[in-house]
């Protein structure tokens, strides 16, 4: 096909013609799209898997919000500088060496640049809404000060790069929930990582980390649930799991395998890893539980020594005539013994029920503390999807970005994610995820539905994402 003509573009747009808001031109062997400059209403455009060398023809498409140019032959992103409404840009698998053109895209929420030739990251200070950045499989040596103002960053992937030191480069990313730095040359976990307290998934696999002292900073990551250290010298030590559990009692997955719950951790370790605002509550609840246990033991000891109270026996003074014989007079010694045993059984049953109720109350109090600590984690389960998951479609990413930047709509439907996948050493946990409609994405209008309904999966072309971290 080579060069795209205006006539062919109109045919591709269907009945809406140049007024189309959605256009799919992937897999067409295109080398030029300058004729799209007259499509001023475009909001979603897929130019993936073509032969494009430049994007200069798109400068007039000022309403674009979503653009995929994955797997072309781009050496620069010149032409996107004026797309101020762009929210998602996928330029993975090209020949880019720098991406300075994106610094003016102030509405950008997700930037995917995996599998390029980028060696340094430009400053992204103006991208205040950027929450997802993928730079995996690039010769990046240092993060530098590119993210010093990235306060909205939630997902960051720099796997398969050449990074030697993290330093304080991520200190400003206080909202970071997923960090992937596998397959680099990192030798230490910096203490400043404690500022990223909201991290859920941390992948440091296949680096050069070997010191046990580096693990101490993990105690500050109160919501950490997935941790990968596989392929580091430290992972060869038998004591790794025990030490990690001590610092992170809430951890669920270590090196891609589920670990036991934190019930075996001692009380001091559990208290030490709680947020400061929860420590007083922990002390109060622990004291109350200990008091209940002591009262219960005293009651049981007294019961064993004294035995159950015998039922009162009615006696008749001498000379007094009764209209009917008392119960004590009728029962002989054997029957009285049976009654005593029955009463003892009743009393024991009551004590058992009372003890059971007390145990339930104690467990309930502990559950409330645990629920409070997990409240944030459960709320953000959907955000913990692996950003390097090769089965997460680009359409799914678009939905998540739009959900975070646009008001909620009644007709919004989110795409369900795959369950139980092990990705890059981290297991995606879906035990409490809400059920979602399978195979659906956010629908904004009828033309969007027409295009998105036939979205292929990863690697199958179209809007499919090439993979976060293949």
C-alpha cells in the first residue's frame, strides 16, 4: 500500500468520512500518513505495524487522545508535539534514540516506549498526569532527575536495561505501586526507597543484590505483597525467606511463590511493621485480649476446684404435713446422682459457649486491625495488574488510563484481566478482585464500539500491545 491517499483514508473511515473519531490503519505497510491532516476530529488512531519513518502528518489531529505507532521504523516522534489532548501513546518497538517531543504532552497519562534505543530519559516535569511509564529493553544507564516531579507515577518499568544505581531518583514518586527493575546491574536497594511506601509489586530479579542489610528498607513498605529477588546473589541464601517475612509480614508472594501468612511472626515484629497510627490501637487490643484470657483461666480453675453447684434440695421440717412429697424424697440415691451429672453437663456446655464467643470476639478484633491495614491494598487490586504482562492488551491500558482521568460514566465497562499469571517473577493476585465483564473495554460511542469489538490479543496485531516486558 505504501503511501496513504485521502480517498483511501475516507474509505477506511466508513460512513463518517473525514469526521470520523476512530480509525484503524494497522498492518497496511504504510510509509506515509500525511493525508490524515484533514481528519481533525480523530480521537483514536492505530498506525501500528507499518513502515512509518515520521509522524509529521499528524500535527493537525489536535483532538487525538489515543495513538499507537507500535512496531514501525520511527527514529523520532516529531509531529506529536502539538497533540496536547493525547492521553495514551504507544511507540514501542521502533528505532527511537530520544523522546524529547513528548515533554509538551501535558495530558499524557501512559507512555510506552519499550524496545527502542533510548539511552537517557528526558525530564518529564511538565507531564503532571503521567502515571504509567514503560522503558523496558532500552539501553538506559541511569534514571537521573527525569522523574523528580512525577508525583502521579503509579507504574514504572525499566526492566532489561543497564541501570546500575537507583539512588534517590524515585523519591518523588510517592504514589508508585508497581516498580519493575529486573535484569539490570543494581547492587543495592537504597534506603530512600522507603519514601515509596505504597508499592504493591516490586521486581528486582536478576540483579547484583547480595547484602542482607539491604532488606531492612522493605519494612517501610507496609503494603508490599509481591516481591521478586530471584537471580540475585542474596536469593541463594537459605535464610532469605525468613528475613523477608520478618521485615514484611504482609507479603504474599516471594520469588514467584506464595508464602505463609504472617501468623508465625512474633508480636514485636508485627507491631514494628505497622504504620505508627495503628500501634496504639495494637497495644490496646493486645492488652484487652490478654485480660480476657486471664479471666477465662481463673474462671476455669475455680470451676475445676469447686465443681458445679448442686441443685437445692427441698426439705420438710418435722411434723409438717405436705400435700405432695418433695422431689428429694421421691428420688433415690442413684437417681440423684444421674441428675447431678446432667446438671454438670449443662453447666459445662454453657461455659464452652461463653469461651467460644470470647474467642470469636478476640479473632474479630484482630481481623479489624488486619482489615484496616489491607484496606488500601484491596482498593487498589485493579491497579496491581502487571504492567509487564504480555497478555494485557493496549485497549485494557487505555481503559485504565481513562478511568483515572475522566469522570465516571454509567455506560463504562472494564476489561477482565487474566487470573493467576506469573509474570517476571511476580504473581498477580486476584483473590479479592471484583468480577468484570469479560472481553469489554470502555465504550465512548458507536464508532469506538465498532473498532474495539474486534481488538486482537497481544501479538496478534491491530490494537494489541506488543508486551510490557517480553
